[in-house]
């Protein structure tokens, strides 16, 4: 018996990205193995510490703990970490 197989349906992720901007005090950028493997940016803003899963990037080189920064990221559906697009640091701090 022969059966005609259909191609697997694939969903397109185009247009399913979201841009975000974070502003706050830089705490650290480290590699963590738990709870998810990857790099984490930790910032404080609004009186709270926020950990943001991000990609491996060199854009945080030279940023010192306690420095005010703004980080632009791109979030894509189905991907755990955010892609860091741009980092702006306040040099007066």
C-alpha cells in the first residue's frame, strides 16, 4: 500500500521579533550553567535586580560595575536568550 506523504508544515518566525531597551546600573555579565546554559546580564533598575538572558557578546567589555548603561536587545520567538544589538554607557558616572 502506498501513501502520499505531505511535507512537514513549518511556521515562519519572520516578523516575530521584538526590540527592547533596558536602562539601569550595570552589575555583571557572566556565564551561567544553571538554570539555563548561557550568558546573563544583571542590572538594577526600579529598585530591583534584573537578570536578562543574552547572547555571548563583547559589547560589555570595559563596562564597570555601578556604571549607568542602556542596552538595546532583540527578542525572537522560540529563542531563550536576547540578542544584544547596542550598549550605551554613561561616561560621567
